[in-house]
C-alpha cells in the first residue's frame, strides 16, 4: 500500500470536494466512497470494483435535514424507523432528487442511510453532499472484515485512504428496508 494515500479527515474531505475517491471506515464496514453527485468519481468506483453499471449504490447523509434535500417524498414511518433502530439502517426510497441516474436502482429508487459515525458525518458536512458508500471489495468477492483484508487492487486504485480505525474489525452490515411511496414496507436485509 502506498502510505502517501493515507490522509486525515480534513485532507479526505478536501479530496472528496476535488472529485477523488476514498477508502474509509463507516458505521458498518469499510467502504469506498466519493461525492454522490460526481459522475466521474462514480465511474471510477465502478471500474475499480469491476461493478456492473446497472447496480445501484447506497448513500450516506449526515442528518435527516440532508436526507430531506435528496428525497422528494419520505414516508412518515421512515422517521419512526430511524428513531427506534438499534443498528445502522439503510432505507430505500422511491423518489430521490438531485442525484444522478447512474447511482439509482433500475426502478429509480435509492438506498440512503443517516450515518451515526462521527468521521463519516464530518466528511459529509465538509463535502455538503451525500457520500457514496459501497463495500470495499471487488464485485462478487467477500466483504472484508478489516482494513488488512481489503484487496490490494482496491487499495492501489483508490485515490485516498482515511487513516482511522485501520486495525478495527468491522463486519456489521446495515439493515435494509424498502419504503414505497404507497406505504408498503419490505425487509431486504
């Protein structure tokens, strides 16, 4: 691994603003991220992971207020679920706005999580936009449980690596629910 890629939170945020990709710990697992509105950076992540273009991404936002800027209709139950969830909760919404089509699912929906991780929140606050959060693995491979398990291809292709929690085991994916505008709730994971 190139140690020059290791950056602190402030340098990582500056990199995100300038269109770079980052490898970073989230509130669930190690992720690869970028500005969720930057098509060039999104494409770089797809190529890095050898990920199919038609596969949607999960986004992280730092607050419910930010979530409300990127989803046209948030079902009332979403607020209750976020309040009572004991573990990280990703919700798939039907009506995202101000986001590129390339990160949405085939049906136009998108998964968004209000992160509780302090570093993720700081990154997003400085970026002032949602952050892509996709697992730090090559498409089809197992999700790494810690930084050392991340494939060298990912480490070499990502622009920056957040120098935090490098030795921590992280293997608790979020719960995922799909909340349709018509009030239907579907448990995905």
